[in-house]
């Protein structure tokens, strides 16, 4: 028996065309699962209903973790474990020596914020080095753009989606069965 | 073609007159009630306000030239606001020149190095001063070796030459930019635009040097024995961010009155990013100057901070640093806060006062020492200058189309979106 679950991969050769096509399809009530593109397409996120990224919030949390860790480290190394005479001011007090620790805290904040954000991004996208590629067509890493539409996520049946997709300026279309 | 002009009238105009009235009252009553020697309190306050509001105008001229020199498109719809703001340059320069002239004629003693007796090692029998030992001469008790060694730079002739060149250059470029900008409205084309592009680059070269040296001459020379290499950049970042704060609040107000419809959310987001970014630049330079002096702990360098951190100025000095750094950092870090006037306006008001306090603490601890007071005279003058600045800015804003008619980047600027 033929499966009714189908996945559409519709290929375009221009970012402007893919944006227009996405708008046309969304206007007909079709839900687009994802867009594969070699570069970010300005303005596509609200069209296909991608919510705003929370990556900036994670970055802030990583950065604050970095600040705290650096402060804790400086306190332990320079005040607690082996008290240091800093700049001829042997006060051995964290608050009085704080200016000397600010550059370290700043650098560690940036380090943790940037690396934490980059690693989170790669993990979330499944694009860490060595991870298997998940894009439907290797040409989307070069100069082609692919819209992915699943019948599972749409009210419209496969024939209706195919008809709607064929009205856009597409380059190629691939329709496959898949097991849910 | 939509060429709606700003109309300066009604409550806003009345308010600027009220503020200027308060300022005038404060100046007169302040001068009459000021019992400090040589009206030191009066002149110090004039320098604080003169420099603070001059730097708003100068920051606008710099930012304006920066937009041209970098061929920036986004800011084309905003350029008339910056033009209006640098219209205050002659007034600010006038206030500073008044203070410097009074100092030159020894009406006050803000600039210790202006005392000519400091430079001579010997005092002759007849009471005159000499560099050479002579019969009957004694050691000059006023002789100050450190200041005498700075005589090649800090002397009346060279000082006045520099001051006149700075102000002359700024006023000349401000006048030319405004003239060409208005001419562009009439003739169009790109010829004037490219002319302004080239002249802006020339201006920035002068500004790069003068912004540092004017801070040394007018502000840093108050603490004559002390010097800091990055003092000029620190005061420059302060003038830049104060100017951006004023421009941002002014834009929000004008938009709420229905003007500047071409200025969209993205422009305001950009302005907020500038306020945020230059606040961080200011904090970075403030802290860089402090850290090196604190760490090396050399007596001739720490005097500046001793006078500010271990005296009555401790709370405002440390408080204004945290205000100007932490408030914009934590509040304006989020994208939504930058786009929301409910966050932007309170932050702008707070750090505007914070940067005024910064300028106040550049001048006052070195001139009034432990005799400083902060009363009606100080805040009245601050408000008076604010009223004058707003009045001059808005009057000039009303005198030309709000949106430049023939700027080559106009369409690009109107379409700014991200």
C-alpha cells in the first residue's frame, strides 16, 4: 500500500525566488518545515514562522558564568591560596585588589560567552565537526536553495501541495515517501 | 515631495525660555553670592557647563563628518539633527573663551600654570623674577620645577594660538558643511556630496589631533602637575556618548510629535546601539586610565585619583562610573530594550546626568578642592545651558527641511531595515 506520508524537497536557484515562493506557499496555508540555504536569507524567518533565536540569552548566561568563575579563581589563586602583594599594596583583600582582576574577568567573560554560544549553536544545528550532514541535497551548501514540506504537518494533501509548489518558479522537485 | 519643516513653537519654545531664565538667574545670583577667592566657584562652573555643552556640539560635528567620510547610508535622514546640534558650537566656544580670557587676565585661578612667577628660579632684589642667578638674588619661593619644564607647551602664546586654531577650525568646517548641505538641497547631484566626503576626511584628521590636545589644554592642565596619555580619548568618548544621548532623546521626542516619519524603528535601534557601544568605549577608557595608574602606584600619577577617591568626591566619582557603565550595559544589552523608549529614555536621562557629573569631576576637584558646593547655582546653570542648547538646536532645525531633499543616500536611508 502506498504511504500517504510524503516529503517535498523543492529546489530554487536564487534567494529572492525562494523568499517569494515561501510567501506564496504560506499564503495558501502550507506550513514549511525548513529552508536549506548556503547563507542566511534576510527576512525568511518570519515568513516560515521561525521564532526568534534564544542564542543571545544563552550567550549572556555563559558570559556571566565566565565572570563568576574568573572572580572565584582570582580570589582563590591570589587572595586565599597564595596571598599576593599586588602593585605594592599588600592588602590581601579581594575588594581592594579588584581592579587588577578586572582584565582577567573581562577576558574570561568574552571567552566563555563566545565559545559557549558557538558550541551551543553547532550542537543545536547538529553541525559539530564529524556530525553527519542532514541537508537533503549537497548542492544547498553551494548555490542552491531547498524548501522542505511535510504532508504530516499540513492539512492539505500531497496532490494539493504538489499543485501549489508547481506554481512557483522552482528548479527541481523531489517527492519521497517516508515513515513517520 | 514631502518636505515638512519642523516648527519650533508652543510649549517646547516656552520651556527653553524658562530654562534659560533659570540659568541667567543662577549665573547672576551665583556670581553675587560667590564669596570664593576670585569667584573661583563661578568660573569653574562656567567651564564645566561650557565644556559639556560645547562637547555635545563638537561630538555632533565629528559624528556628522564620520558619516560622510565612511559613506554611510543609514544616517542620511538624521543628518539635519546633527547639523542643528553643531549650530551650538559658537555659543559653547564663547563660554569656554570667556573662561580662558578671564584666566589669562588673572580674574580666577583655575589654571595654576597661568601664574607667570612659577617659571623663574630666582627672585631679584627689586622683586622681579629671573632665570639667572645675579647679585642679591634669592631663590624664588614660587618656582615650580615641574611646571617650568612644561613651559615649552604650557605658555600663554602657544596656548592661545592652539585655542584659536581649534575653535577656528571647528567653526570653519561647521559653517562649510552646513552651507554645502543646504546648497545640495537646491542643486542636487553628487558633486557636493563628494566634496563633503573629501572635506570630512580632512576634518577628521584635524579632529583626531585637536580632540586630544584641547582636552589637555582646557581640562587636563587644571591638574598641572599630573598628566595622562589617554586623557584626550577619554574626554572624546565622553563627548561622543553625551552627544548621542541627546540626539537619541531628541529624535524620540520629535517622532512622538509627528516629525521625522522617515526615521523608522531600525534607525532608533541603531542610535540605541551607538549609545550602548560608546558607553562601553567610555567605560573602557575610564578604566584603562584608572587601572594603569592604580597598579603602578607612582606618587606623581596617583594625585589625580587621590583628589577624587579619598575626598568628598568619592561617592559621585565612583557612583558616576558605575552609573555610566552598568546602567547602559545591563539595561540596553537586550535587543528589545534598545527598541523600546520606555527603557531607552530613562537610561538616556540617567547617563546624561552621569556624563555631566563626569565633566564636573574633571574640573572641580582640581580647582575648588574641598570648598566645592553643589547648590542652585550649579544645577541652575546646568539647566540654563541645557535650555540654550535645546533652543539653538531646535531653532536651527526649523530653518531647513527636516529631511535633506537631494542627499544621494536618501532612498537607502529610508529603506533601512533589519
